[in-house]
């Protein structure tokens, strides 16, 4: 059984930082594509991952630019999202997701779309006030 559990959310002021964690069981992080997704208040979850990590590297949405960094710890079987210079626009529920499928001509590229991820955590709330 696959299980993903996020933690690390909270309430911060503009410009501050948070580090989210996602611990995984049933899937090895060094085998899977792992993504972080965000759902803003009153909106649907964003369709594209804001940050992804896989064996083909990392990828970020333009909305987070160089403020966010995704990493993984194969020993802990976890991924992390370091979020710096947070703004009120970053407020939302952050969920991690995992899938073993790949795309691309050589079959190594991770997907960015949410519907390509099979396994999801319950999410953790991030609130940034001005």
C-alpha cells in the first residue's frame, strides 16, 4: 500500500520561509517521479506541479521560480520543498504526489500534469500573510 504524508505547513509572514516534508511508503523516491501541487483558497488544485523531482532532475513552475527548491532523501524515503521569500499568493494547500510512469522520447521524463500522478498525500496548509 502506498502512503504519502505531508508536514511542515503553517502560518508565516511575507518574506519568510517554510520547509515542507513528504514521507512516502510503498514507493521508493529514487524510482518515482515526485511532484508538489498547490491549491489556492477557493480554487481548484493547480493542474501542473509547482515543483517536481525525478531521476531526470528537477523542474519548477514559473510562479515559484528560484524561490522554491525540491529535494529528496533516499535514506528517509522522503521529499522536501524549501520555500523562500513567501508571498500571500503562495497561500494554499500543498500536496505531494508520486507515480512511476515516464514520458519523453527516451522514457525518462516525469509528467507535470496532476492526472498522471496515481498516489497523493492529504495536503498541508500554508498561509502567508502580508
